[in-house]
C-alpha cells in the first residue's frame, strides 16, 4: 500500500500527472517530415479527429480554452493543411471542423508510437499494478469532469 494521504492526494495527482505528461511528450516524436507542434495544436487536432464536425466553440469548451485562442489555432492548422473548415449542412452560418487526410495519417502514426511505448512500459509492471491502473481509469475520467474550467 502507498503512503499517500487524503491531504497529499491533490499534490500527488498534480505531480504524477505532470510527470506522465512529460514522459509522453519526451517519448513522442513528430511524424516523418513534420515539425514538433505546440501542445495546444496537438490537443485541437486530437479532439477534431475524435469528433469530426465539432465547432470552434465546441473545441474551446472541451479543451477549456478561450474561443479566440482556438480560432487562432484552427486558422494555423487549416493553413498547414491539417484541418478543414466546412459549412454546416444543418446551419449554413456555422462552420464545422474536420481533420484532413494528412492529419489523420499523422495522428495514427503518433498514436501507434505512443501506444507501443506505453504497452512496452506496462509489460514491465507487475500484473497487479496493471490491474490497479486499469481500475483507476474510470475514476480519473470522473475527476477530469469534476474539475472546474476556471478557478
């Protein structure tokens, strides 16, 4: 059992989250022929790939970012050929965001690399540790939903 207490849990979650984030960023390499993109761009690309047709406002809400910042990111990604902005068929005044084929290919390459790295790391852990990590996933998702978007 661990030495963590309820009082230290917030600090430990922050520490471990940042450590895992850093480890994933260090392990991630850009797709062949592509430059390393800022994290905010990667987050937008991942979200749009998982929810094609999402609006800029939807991206802002999901990522807890300001809509004007998302709009700037989308413009950059559209310019780079990674996102497509299309008129909504339901509301011609609204725009929907869709990943380009190039973006989907890049995302698949990065995901494959990260999945392989995490799978390899998990294979070195005790099976009981893997079971505990798996069991914690739904609670971590609930914690993310419970966090307010602004202080």
